[in-house]
């Protein structure tokens, strides 16, 4: 009979998520992961098979906890223009500890999207999730007579998704906050022009 584990899988995955989010996949060594979690490398591999396996569990946790929290209002069945505007302002104006990490999945897209099929698949699903939520909110707005009928909800959702990704990249690059705040103002001005 083996020794009982001295850690919880979810706790280890959460610590790994934070480390991968801060440093990226390539800059995070197995030793750093083991040290951060207070376990040995053998235990990590026994539980997660590999660094890649732990990374994928960390991404899943990020998707469930972080993405779910930030996009809950936008993904609600009755979401509309207000939820879009609030989300854009939130991401553009967020400052303080951790805000310079950007979005973990956007970071993964830049670092590993071209080389790792599992990362690419997860990033594609993430982008589709964001675009789908925005498109749904725009369609609700149109259904309630808030948007002009000629507005393309598909194209607007693509533009807003691309803009949010750009904001997260700027946050990660620690560019001046005026860039993201100004972008948010311009987006909201453009959205106002689309109203009936």
C-alpha cells in the first residue's frame, strides 16, 4: 500500500495555475512547480503524468474559476449592451497587483498557440466562448430594439473580442493604462453609434 498523499490535487493545480500565469509555460520549471507546491517532482508526475498534464489541468481551472467569474454576467441569457460596456470598462480600467498578468489564455495563445495543439484547441474554444457571449448580448440588444437592424452582430462580436484580447496583451506588456482606457472609451462611443 502506497503512502497517502500529503496534498490536495485542486490546491496543487491552483498554485500551478498562478505560477504558469505569472511566468508562462517555458519559463516555469518542474523544480519550481514542485518547490512552489511543497511536493517532490515524483509526486507531481505520479499525479499529473507530466508538466504538460499539470499545465492542462491549470488551464482548465483558470477557465472554470477566472473566466467563469469575469464572464458570468455577459453569458447570462438576458445580457445586453450594459453588460458589454461594463466588461470592456472593467478590463480596460483594472489596475493594481496582478492586473499586469493579462489573461492567462491570451498569454498561452502568444506563447504556445503555434506549437502545441492542446493549447491551440483550448485558445480557440476560449475565443469562441468570448465571441459567442458578446454576440448573444448584441442579439439580445437588437431583439429589444437597442441596436439598428443593419448592425452585424457577428462582425461586432469579432471586433470586440479582438479588442479585448488586445487589451489583455497591453496589460501583460505593462503599457500605459491610458492606452486601454482610451480604447475602452472609443469602443463605447462606437457602440453608442450603433444604437437606434
